[in-house]
C-alpha cells in the first residue's frame, strides 16, 4: 500500500542492504568513497518518486496515478543493474549502524536479485513484516507472564499493539528498528522470567545470546545492560555474590557498548554535563510529551513524518494516555502500601525499570546529538507500555466488566487502524 521509499529513512536503510548484497562484505570503511555514498540506483529512484524535492509541509502531495502503474514506475523498473554499484554524491548514513538487520535483509534481496528495484524493496519489507509478527507473539508471551491465569488479557494487549497504526506502518517498511524492537521485546520476556523467578538455565543462555545480537543491531540496545545491572544488583532474592559478579559484568559490557556508541556519533554524547539533561527534559521532552508530537509520532504520523492523523485524534489519544498513566500510578501507590491493587508492587517495579531506563537513555542521547525524539523510538518497550496503560485502566474497574472493556478497546483499535488506512493514508497517495 505504501509507495516506494515513502517510509522514514527507507532509501538509506535499503541502500545498506544493497551494499552488503552487491559487495559481499559486511563492514564498510567510513573513509572510502566507495563505501560512504549511496548507490546511483537508489538516488535515481528517489528522484523519480519525488523525494529529492521533498517539502516538509503537511500539505505537500505527490502526483500519484489511479492506475496500477505509478507515474514513474516504468522509469524505475528500467534502471540498469550496473547502477547498483555506481556511487552517487549522497552520503550513506546508515553504515554507522551495526549490520545484523541488513545481513538478514540480504536473504530476500538475493532471492529476487534479478528483479527490479521495487520488487526487491517490497521483498525486504516482507522480512520486516515477519519481524513485526514475531514481536506481537512475544508481546502475548510477556503479557502471559505478567497476568498468569488470565485468558483474554494477554491476547487483548497483543492485539492492541498490533493495531497501533504507527507500529503497523513501521513494521511494513525497510527499517532496522523492526529487528531492534523484536530483540528488545524478547529480552524483556527473559528479563521478566528471571525477575519473577520462573526461569531455567537455558533462559539465561538465551538472554545472553539476545543481548549480544541486540548490540549488533542498534547501539542503544546497550540500555538492556543497564536494566540487567539494576535487576541483579537490587533483586533481593539473589545471593550477594551473584549480584556483585553480575553487576560488575554488566558494568564492563556497558562501558564497552558506550565506547561503541560514542564512536558512531559525531557529538560528544558521554561528555555532556548532567545539567543539560535536566534542561532538555523541561525545555524539550515535557513539551514533546504533552504536545501533539508524542501522540502523533507514537500512534500515527506516516510517510516521511508528513502524513499525520488529525489533530483532534492525537489530542484525544493524549488525554486517554495521561488518564491511564495516572490510574497506573494510583495502582502503584496502592500496591506499595499493600492495599488491594491490580498488580503487585514487585510487578510494578518489573515494568517500570526498563521503561524508565530506556526513555532516560533516549533523552540523554537526544539532548546531545539532537536526532529528534519520536514516539516510535519507544517501540522496543511497547509491550511494557501497553501493559502499564491497560492495567492502569482495569485497576479501577470491577473484574466482571474487564472482558467488556477489553473488547471495546480492541474494537476501537481496529477501527482506528482502519480509519488511518482509509482516511489518512489512502487519500494521500491514491485519491
């Protein structure tokens, strides 16, 4: 449905896939002109699709046809194969990222190697879609750990995440964030099993493997090591020796990950004073959270972030989000004072630690690098976010009405996703 390269950073993301597939190598030299510039095929297709004259105005609209063939589709299909290895003068910024997603993406790329560019892009999109489906499955598994014995709640939370319009949109695009979200969701699953003492030895092995794979996907997966540090150092049921060894190990790995992160960003991310973080929080993050920016970019701002849901939709979603958050913290306070609560205090801590660490990590990096915070960057912890929001709502509703409330929420999520597709996205490109 979404035309070629009409997703954030899709040209540069696909260019990295192409570089690996066409050059048969994984790591690229940032000082070599052959490695640091995009291919001419990608740039030519971007010019035909209108990206080279991109306007940030929300009213900008491309000339899409009503036929099955796009306005410049024939020109894109006729691009000669040698342009895949011909460099342009456009920087290939994606090579600063770890290569794991792009390595996996070469599999569908090579399966359709002799096809035109559009077919190869959509083949890689299918891989991203598969990663999104696996993420939904892991959301279901995590919800089952948090709410054991609940028949409908895990399925409802998984459905709500799957019909988040922005999650659907990103999951159908060429973007390494999809693999990051899957790996971090799997990490949270094993983290929850360990924290709830429902784990076996093989779970520890799988957790270590996921952490290693995650750090070869995106640099900020290193935040998982901070989560583990808190888990092992402050979980009282573990022996002191175990906590000390685990804490030191996580600290050493975190230091190495921090060095890797610093070497991949031009700004001195880890040299900034802490004071700048507080200035950023009240100067940028709070306006971002309470304005339309968060609800737009978390629930629905499509294309190159220039096809947003209506303002009234984002405000309604923001109001409901704030209400659910307040209800969640009300349940947290009740659990702390050992009053009747929907979740135990231990589970509240289990949920809050990764969310807080991940959000603070993004804030710290953004206040130095200024890459532009977006709601979709929180998708790696989307499972815990939705669990907190839904548990906050259900905490003030009698148990006999829970199924009705969940059914209504799921129905509204499906209708909202359909609304975004028919009323927001389709008129943008096809009507």
